[in-house]
C-alpha cells in the first residue's frame, strides 16, 4: 500500500486502511524475528536517528532492534553530550542531522506537538514515539496487533481503559485507534484525570463508540480488553490526588474484579507498571495478561513502520 502520509504523527491522521496495512505487514514480518539469524538486508545503508528527549525503555529499544533487524544504521541521542546542552533547538538539531545524512527520525519529546512542528520542515519522515500528553501512535498500533493476534478481530469489542486518561498519550492514541477499527472504548479513572467535556468531543468518533464512566466496575464489566495505565506522576505537579494507596483502593485492578470480568478478558498495560498501584501484584499471574506480548509486538510493528516509510509500497515478499 502506498502511504498517503509522509510522517507518522498521530492515530488521528491515519485511515483504517493504513492501520490495517501496518498490522498486516507487521504480522508477516514477525517471522523474521524467529529465524536463527534474525536479520534481513532490506534497509542497508539507511540511517535512522532516534531522538529521545524523555526516558524510554520499550519504545527506544524496540525501534533500535527493528532497525538492526532490517540492517539499517541506528543512532540514538538522549540530549546529553550534544549541543542541546548549549541551547541548540530541536529544529536546528533536525536540520543538522539531516545534513549528516539521516533518512528518518524517531522523536520522543515532552512537548505535545513537537514532532508535528518539526515535520513541517523536515525533508525526511518523522515518527512520533510519544509527544507529551498528546499521542503515542506506535504504541496504539502494537496494542491493536496484540489484540488482533489474541482475539482474531478488532471490531465489536468492548475496550476498557483505566487510569490517568488525561495525561496518557497511550490512552489518547488507543481511544482513537480502537474506535477506528469498530470497537467501543470505555474509560474510567479519578474524575480529574478523565477528559473534560470539550475533550470528550475530540475523542468520540461516534455517539456510541466512546463512554466515560466514574466507577471502574462499569468499565470492566463484560470488557473484552482491559488496558491499565500508570499514573503519570511526572505530569501532576506537587499534589498527588489520589495518593497511590487511594488510587489502588478505588481504581487498581485486583483479583476481586475477576468475577465481573469475562472469563478470558485480555489484560494489557503499556508499561512501565507500578505493581501494587494500577495492578495488584496478583494480576501478574492472571492467565490472560499479555503485557510482554505487547512488548514483543512492538518490534514487529516498528519494523513495519520503518519499511513503509523508507521503502514505500513494497510488500513483505520483497523483503526476503
Ligand atoms: N510504552 C512505552 O512507551 O514505554 P517506554 O516509555 O518504556 O518507551
């Protein structure tokens, strides 16, 4: 499929067909990761630069693994030891790294919209690896891939997202992504961490496909998927309300919730997890939690993204 977009900035600007294309390609590419030598030469000679202005484990290392599996050269930059410390702007950094030969940038930044800003001026593709509280589109794609693998469908599902919805870029991308694929998203959490009325209109793609509820029990009852979220402490300022203890009491997912859930509700979390806060320790043993499957799928989905943006519409068969 020939991409209509030059950059991957958010789920809001992806069509359902484009999302399906990334998922199909990733499903096919996964096989490469299980080969005795998990490497193909497809992106040899391409230079991918990871600009991470915020901490990351999963996103950063899975993009690096994806690039190395496809034989691209991958350089990672976390701000330290570069001219950012002397006041160089993000845009100047991009222009200079383009001059050095970058073919694609992966950007994580604390400011919502930072990748969108530089994308206007960049000659090469920009992939948003999480911008402030706005979106984390590659996480949503790997979440969709995981659900498709586990349940065989992405439509007519009830998806419950629990936690700090307001500050979670993962929630924002997942809310749009699951609705685009034909499912209904229910969000629940402390009232001041839920979307307000204006934001609700942004998230609601149809009248019936997005619901806000104030009790976790309403969201998780009969849900096909539960996505638990970390409290984004770093974006809250001084006061943490509710405290972690209170949060666990009112919104943490615990064994006592199992009787409300479907027999095989899928449990997801984008990481990092605060065990004992959003998830009781016992939930690690829950047989349908797929948290490490999500991480594994992160590599495949990021391989698909790198291939689509660096090689255009070539199919999986061209990469063998
Ligand atoms: N899911 C996610 O974005 O994790 P990292 O912050 O570790 O990349």
